[in-house]
């Protein structure tokens, strides 16, 4: 079902932050699915990527966002059917390059005694801002893409469930009766149950399939 606040279904666009350093996002994906998704996204924006595949958590991906961009390290932890993505951005390389360029410009200015060379220090600012923009742009790409990836994997999972249910049929009316009894005993009514069923129907399931899905979630078979 949908989560609120840190929802994995609805991720707000990244505000125009200034040099974001650390952020965490949650997605309704397994750790391996999240790992593959992150690698695919990084392939679109970076040719400087290293992965650290492991059977143990966290799964780690590290990439430089462009030649002079920020460096991002992403650690992926699976928590049930949800994974957390921890993003850490570093700007050291961009700062070092900008510092080196600044020193060279100053030295040229002193050697040639030219004020125009000193004015070349203005070139340092775009170098640093480029690193910031690379991080913000990547976060925007992540925020815009993840909801579609989640829906794609959710749809595939539901289709797999549908095939399994066809091979192993159950009496939907009997399942609904047991679900109703459980919800009435717990909540005093079946409003939550009907909400869950309606939500699954919006994903493309029939009412009987939605009942089966809800029953499996609640340990009723």
C-alpha cells in the first residue's frame, strides 16, 4: 500500500540545493532491483563508475558525475520489501581542480603582470558550480525515474502472482469471509479491507484477485 511522508510511491522533486551532501530515499524494490536501477541511472550520466557487488549489505555503487562533476556513493540496504538508498556526495576533486586552476592563474598574473590573468580567477566559480549542478541534476533524475521503476516492478510481480493464482485457485468468497471476520474483530468494520481491495483493483487486479492478494498479505490461505 502507499506510504506517507517518506513515501516510496510519491517522491517529491529535489529542491535546488546548494552542494547536497547526504540524502536518503526509500523505494519499494528489493535490494538487487534497487542496485540494478541505480547502475542503469548512473550509466546514463557517468562513464566513471565502480560497483562493489556483494552478497551482504550494503550494496555499493560509486560514480563521478561527469569529468569535473561531484562523486556520488550510493549504499543500498533492503528492509523487508522496501530498500533504502543512501546518497553521499563529495566535491573534493572539483575543489582541488578549481584550486589548482586558481593557483596557475595567479602565477601567470604575477609572471606577466597582467590584471587580465587575475580576472581569469572567475573561471574557478563555474568549475565549482558545475560540481553542484551535477549532484542536483542527478538527484532530480533519481526522483523522476524511481516512481516509474517501482510501478514497473510492481506490475511484473502482480502478473507473476496472477499466473500462480491461476495454477493454485482458491475460493475468493471464503477468503473474503475470513478477512472480514479478522478486520471486524480488529477494527470493528471492513473499511480498511475494502480500501486495500480497491487499491489493488486500481493496479489492474480483479476483485477476486485483489482479495487473494490481501489474504496472502495477512497470512490467510
